[in-house]
C-alpha cells in the first residue's frame, strides 16, 4: 500500500496542473480528497495550493470590503499585489462584509493586509485603554 502524498506535495502537483491549463485538476483533487478520507485537510490543501501558485507568480487573494469594489479600486489592488509579491498574475476573490464599515482587508497566502475601519477603530481603542492604565 502506497503512502499518502504529503499535503504540500499534493498542493505543488495540483498547482502545476492548474498552471498547465488542466481544467480537470480540481475535480480530480476533490475526488482524491474524498476517496482518501482527507476531507479534514481540504482547507489546508487549498491554502497550500495558493502558496504553491504564488511561488509560480500567481497571487490568489481574498479582498473583503464593506461595499463592492469599483473597477479603479480593483485595478489598484491588483497592481499593489503584483508589486508586493512579484506576481505576473493576480486572481481576486471578492467578498462584501458590511460589518467592516469601510476600508479593505486583503488576505494572501503569505499575510493579511488589514486597512479596514474596524481594525483602525480597534487600534485606537487599545491605545486609549493603554493610556488610561498609565
């Protein structure tokens, strides 16, 4: 019986298939995950695929805003990510969360850039608490 592929090896292989234009790579991966009983690892495998893609110049980022992105803002974020990660291609997954109040949160395989109003208010609140205790 063969040993199961490591998560990272599986992710690297899938990323290479995707980059080669294999449209069946993800359905095959999903079938493998189910057949091999690795459902609990699915989120981790997806994250590892995004990291592997980033290593090949493709940045997959989740962008969360309070309102839908304008075309200009989408282009600005794409250029920022291309520059920051030396990526040739950027794929944005857009989410709207009215609880942000304003601003933007960008999650990439490497880090999170939180320029939301909610984060700024939280920072101000923690600064105020520290000042009161001094």
